[in-house]
């Protein structure tokens, strides 16, 4: 049963590094110790559901992906858009989406 923690930790580490974040930064955002967060990535510690939700938002991944490694079947977002979205600071992601929505008005016919 604890194998899911090890696999989840691997996914967390991979996503964290892809976004250029440190363990310290994520621990701070989750209001947990660096030691605890390091344990999560090593698969020896867990997180509360609140922290899992927050972490999925920070990393831009679903809870299914975080916990079970499953991506949504309808995930057809082009990889470049996903990379750009994930590279945005969390505080700017809503603005990024609003920009895309506004640009879509130029190619959607009334």
C-alpha cells in the first residue's frame, strides 16, 4: 500500500524540477517543514488532502496524476501550451488563461 507514496514522490520530484522549484519553495508554500516535504518526495511521509490539493494547483497537475499517476483521458492540451502555463508563476496563471480566452475571440466567428 505504501508503494503509491514512492511513486507519487517520484512524480512530485519530476514536476517540481520541471518547474524549476526547490523543495524549500514547495515546503514554504504548503506551510510544512523542508524535512517533511523531502520525506514526501522519498515516499516515507504523506500529505493532508488540503496540501495535496494545493500541491496539484501549484504544479498544474490533477490529483489523479499526483496520487495514481493517471492523466485525464481528455487531456489533449498541446505540450507547448502546457509548458508555458506551468512555467508561469502560480499568481499569473489566471491572467495567462484570460489572455488565451481573449485571443480566441479573433478566430471564433460570431
